[in-house]
């Protein structure tokens, strides 16, 4: 039995349309480029989902992206999203 059918029978035929939530980007409280401005510090951006790539990537300056920024991801879908956008992933959690 499919999960959707099971839930519908469990809830007596009540159906909830998805998406249930609406996600919106918000402006970060810090300037990301200035956080990485310390000389000799490692620049590492960690993306936890394709949605994080969608909303977070535009907040990183192009200069930081092409400089010595390392990119880490949590999963293969996030990696695929970044690579499709033309970025190299340096680290991936297993």
C-alpha cells in the first residue's frame, strides 16, 4: 500500500494538498564575504540540501566562489545541484 493511500485511510479520507509550507529566503544577519576576510583563514561553505543551494548560493559573492572557497555537501542531491550550477564540490558527508 502506498504511503499516500495509507495516510488517507488513516485520516478518514481527509487529504492535505502539498506543498504545505512556503519557503522564502531571508537576508543573513552578517556579510558573508567579511566573515571570510581574515587572512589565512579557511573558506568553507557547507550546503545541507538543494534548497540551501537555491537560497544560499546567491548570497555568496562571485569573487568568493571563484577564489579559494571550498564547498562541502551533506548528500548526493545537493552535490548534483551544485555541480549542475558549475561548482566543484570538495567534501561530501557519507
